[in-house]
């Protein structure tokens, strides 16, 4: 009888503990979960889940067989990258605005150091030194530089310094980054860095006179760079001339468009894609063509709706009364991601020449997946609600 009474007493105690824990508003995990923007979180989960489904069922098996003679090598790596990326998203979403303001310099110095090291220790692929070998995979430092640079620039332009001081110092950092990229060479990323810089300059609310001054300085820098690297840029101009000529469509673009046409609106079905095997980089640069062939154009439209809705939500939050640092970070990180997606889509449908730009969470690539997770972790952190 005593034992039964003790058990009942302990049962009531345990029940009360669970009730109190569920009501404990001071619990760190509960407070963190409640603070996250639910719309952004749900859309991000959908984005990553669709990437897992589409990529693993369309491109990785045959690409892995072609590269490693093992159909599971790339699949296993992709799963690992996604798992690590989830941890990165959760980890960086925990911190608040002050953390990113305080550690902005550290992020930039670390990432720029890796970028500079590519010139010495970089792995050369197709004539460019853009990657550092990390044994398990080749990491592209510029992918980490871009979000780190945005955080740093947001800190500069949200400070109380004069416009000249902000523009000069930020311009120097951007120039070092762009110059290093041109030495690799990586012209697409250099242009993206310049566009990101100008985005922050523009959204910081500077006067029309300063905007004209900024454009003049940037134009002067670009002309100087073109003159200094004129031999390298002659190749770029030649590529654009070939792209403009409709009679000289590239092999990749031709096969990409053929795959989209073959898939039609609803696709050929899972595993029924045949043209994807003829597309070079079907699991990276041209992943949308591979997905479209099997799942149809409707799948691509669905993905783009999810992505655009997510960033529309971010831009809507920027309309609220948030700090300038948050606003500059969120707008610039969103612009960066959307710009890269636009480039990837444009290459897929031959709207622009091939650039090697991936689609976040859809294309295979450790650097792209992990740094996209870093970006989304920051976005979740800076869009949190105050509890």
C-alpha cells in the first residue's frame, strides 16, 4: 500500500514537472523557437526538402557514377552537406544583432585570408585557382567572403561616420576582394561583389549627389580594371559575342533547353530523364534543367514561388522599425541570394552565358550549400521576434 502511495505521489510530481516545464517561458529552446519567424522557417524547410527530393532522384546517381564510378559517392556527400547545413542554420540563428556587429571583422578577416590563400595554395581547375582542398571536398572561399563582407559593410554604413569615410573604407575592402578575384580569375564573382557593395550604398539612403559620385568612382575603377586585365577580358568579350549569336548556342545551353522541352509542363516522371545525362554539370550549374525534365516546368515554378515568397517576407520585415544594421544585412543578403538564383536560371534557359553559378540548396556543391546555410542562419537571427 505504501509503495502504491509513493508511486502515485511520484507520478503527480513528474506530471507537475512536465506541466511546469511546458509553461516555462524562460526556457532557452522554447524562447528561441518562439522568436523565429515562422513563415521564413517553414518556407526554408520546404526549400531544403524539395532540394533533397529533386536532386537525389534526378542527377546525383549518374553524375556520381560518371565521376567516381560509384552511384552513391555524391549522394552520401550531399546528405552530409545538408545535415551540416541544418546545424549551421540552427547555430547562427541563435545569435542576436550585437553578435554579428561584434564579430563582423573576424568573419571578414578569416574569409578574406582564405581567399588570398587560393592564389598560393589554391586548386587549379580549368585555368582558375578558386578552391582550397579541405581533403573531403574543395572549398570556394568567395562563397564565405560574400556574406561576411555584407555583415562588415552593414556595420560600416550603419555607423555615425561621414559618407566619405564610409565609402572610402568600404571601397578599399571591396577593391582588395575584387582584385583578388580577378587574379584567380573569377569575373562573375567580382561583379557580384561590386553589385552587393552598391546595393548597401544605395539602401543606406545617401543623397543623389553621393550616388552620382559613387557611380563615377565605381566606373573609374571598372575602366582601370578593364585596362589592367585587358588580355583576360578579351576572352570574356568573345564569350559574350558567341552567346549573342543565336547560331552559336553552346552545347550546354542547347542540351539544357532540350531537357526542359522534353520534360514539358508536368515532366517525364522520376528516373525517366534521358537528356540530363548529356548535360555537362547537370548536378550543379544546370540542375534546373535536370529537375525540369523529370518533374516538369511546374516543379521549377513551385520552387521559385517558395524562394521568392521567403524573400518577400524578409523585405516586408525590413519595412518595420528595425535597426539600420539589420535592414542593410537583410536586404543585401536577400539581394545576393536572389541575384545568384537569377543568374543560375538565366544560364539554364540561355538568357545569359554560362557562369558556373549554383542554385542554393538545389545544386550539388559543399561551398554553396554550407554558405547558403550561413546566410539563412543570419537571416533567421535578424528576423527574430522579440519575446
